[in-house]
């Protein structure tokens, strides 16, 4: 199975040994961040630093003139990735014989939400989620589509992986987080993800719903969960809490919004890219799921993109709905965390890869070569050699 590992530019730039070390893992490809959200990252082997703090979501290359005069535009990285950090790292990795694909994070940007609060998802209580741009708003959609095309098609890149190309919700890693006091399952998280910005309020109206009445119904539906009632989870749990008709109408609005954004963004990437450029989406096969792995309809997404990258940290079950589509040539990449300190299991990678292949995976993605310890990398190297 072909494998690719995720890499940040700061893992490579300034470390003359990094590219060869990554190539020695046995991966023919790297997925290199070109646009990424804020993070604090360990760099355990870098000769000049051990911690990189990316203070806000940024592009890691110089932007072009398409953004002139626009209120919504990508932010340049600070001193953690100056200049054309992506291009510098890509050149070094290609020089080590690695095929470079871009890694582009889209609808996940806390600085955008802080500086342009009207772009954010607004829940039924009126709380804004600054990390979650509402993908229904026309200006935000235009920003995301142009960002996808620009960040994906960097010089020399052979393909891209688009992350967060869909709805984001309450779930979000955050500094000093204090949101786990009540255990929300699938149903609660769906209800907390429903957006009530002006655009979404109009969208619910198109589905025959009064937005004020819907917001009140969502608050009423959530009340038992706040008092400790179990969240039944799944779509049946949403229907039980909100009612079948209201649940179906909200999902129709959100599913169509996400599908059309995905279609438009992929089309924009293809129009900007050279022939043969591969476009993959980080995806979850349940349309109402939100987050970095966008909820998608497997049949639809495989008719739009060349394939998907599927989270497999909790098991390989999510691969099956994509494999069942039987689309010839589609990439179904199983994404495994190989950083022990982040819950990964590099020691079982060979067995995990076999399980993924059994469920229809065609490729592997390994998160993350820059963050992993030397021991983790040795386990990856051994597993890939066996494969």
C-alpha cells in the first residue's frame, strides 16, 4: 500500500537532515501543510528549536493578487513560517525523492472569526464559534474556494488533501478547554452545531422552518442533556430530541450547503491545477458529522474528488462506506496516528494497515512524521518495510 506522511514546513526548514530522514521511513510521498490552523507543535529533532507556536491560522507561502481589496483573505504566517516556508520545504523534500502533495485546512480559522465575527457559526443560544466559519455565507464560501485553489496548487505539487471542507461545530481543541462537563454524543453535538446566522436562518426558511421557532426547539431538545439525560446518539437520537420533520429539514439545508461547497472548491482546484493533479478530501461517511473530517455522502464525494482520507484512529469501520461504492481508481486512504504520545499506535501499524486493506483501503496516511519520537519513527519504518 502506498503511504504518505504528514509534515509541517517547520519540521524541514533549517534541518538539513529532515528530508532524508523522512524519505528513509519508506514513504514515497509527503502531505505538506500549505495552509494550516493555529497550533503548538513539538519538533524533537530540529537543530534550532523544540517548540513551534503557530499563533493563528495562516498560509505558509506568499499569496497572489487575487486577494487585493477583499475583506476576507488569508493571513500570512508569522516568524514560525516566514516567506515561502512551504516552497522551501517542498523543494527539500522533492530533492530527497519524495512526491509532495499539499495539505490545506479550510473552514477552521479562529483569527478569521475573531476579526470578522459575522462569519462564524452561531448556535441556538446565540453563542459564536470563532473557530468555525459558516460555510453557508456567500462571502465565506468565496474565500474558502479561492483559498482551496491557491493553497492546493503550489509549484511542483502533484496533488492536494483538503481538510475541513464542510461544517465545523462545537468540538474543537482549545487552550485550557473546559467543555467536557456534560457528555454530548452525536445527537447533542449535531444540535450544538446548527448555525443560526442570518444566512442559515434564511436557509431554514427555504426548508419550511421558522428560524426562531427552530432555535427554541433546539434549546428545548438540548435541555434534558444539560440535566444529565443520556444522549442516545446517532441520527435516531437527533430525531428523538428534535422531531423527525425538523431534523430532516435542518439536515437537508446543511447537506446541500456542504455538497455544493465541496463541488465548487474541487472544481476550482482542478481548473487551477495541471493535468493529473490528485484531489482528496478528509472525510467522514456520515453527512451530519462535523469537524476536520467533513461529513460527506460517500457516493457523492467519490463522484467529485479522486478519493478520501478517512480517520482510523478509533478503528477502520469508516472505510467501508467508501469502499462499498466500488468506484474504480478511487483513493481510499486510511489515516492512522503514529505518535504514541498523542494516542497513536505505531507498533501495530502493520496489523492496522492489514485491517484497513481488508475494509477497502488503497493507501495509508501517517500522522505525523515531524511530531513522532525516534522510537515511533523506527516502528513506522519497520512496519512499512514489512508491507
